[in-house]
């Protein structure tokens, strides 16, 4: 009779477990048990390799999307073309061109309004372009705009916040907030 010691790992972190199996020449039960253990290890190894491959594909896809989002920009101009604003994927102003004639034609408040309007129009276009990049990656479960705004994992209550307390019934007319006791002694 041949004695064979088999080391097998238990749960993660539990160390190795040792089993002693007595093998008689020609015993097939032990051979099939060892073969099954080998198949399980091979099966687990294949699952790990598949998970790693999925992870690598996801990282590559994320890198592509990141590059595409970085390249998204949009520009919009005022009706007269004197102001042009350019923004990135999230609507952040990246360039502003103001023709010299705009300084002569508009007062500061009017010029500011044209700048804000052009930047807002460009931001809408840029958001639409960024959404087009995100839709194929996110699928139908997540709204691309919420990802761009950073609110994808927030509930409506978390975004809106708590309502302020209703003070409409309180009257403060007859209340004195100054402590008169110190004032009368100081005279």
C-alpha cells in the first residue's frame, strides 16, 4: 500500500489542510478525486483569467471614453459674431474671443450678457456631444447627463436637500433680542 499526502487549501487565509490518502496500486477512486480537484483548480483559474480579461477590456474602454470626452468641445457666438465662447465636455469655458468692436458697441452689462448667453449655448452643445460619447458605454440604466453632473448615484432627496423649516407662523415683532438688564445698570 502506498501512502500519499495531499495538500489542499481551504478558505482564504485559513492556511493549508493536509489529507493523507492511502493508495493501493490500481485504485481509481483516489485518482478520480485528485483529477476532480485538479479540474476545480483549472476551472477556478479559467474564471480568474476571464475576470481579468473583462477588467482589462473595461479599462481599455474607459480610457477610450476618457479620451473622447477630453476631445469634446463646442463653440457658440453672439448673433452679431462679436463674442464667441468655447467650452469643454462639462461646460467649462476653455476659450473666449471678443472682437474689439464689441467694446465699442456694448456697455459692460450688455457685453457680459452676450458672453454668458454664448457660453450657455456652447455648454448645451458640449453636453449633448458628451452624452453621445457616454450612451453606448452606460446603456439604458444610467442617464449620461447625471454622470456629467456628478449626480448619477444620488437620489432626488440628496440632490434637493431638506426643506427649510416653515417660519411663516412665527411673529417676531414684540420680541426684544437685547438684554436690557445690563443697560439699565450701566447708566
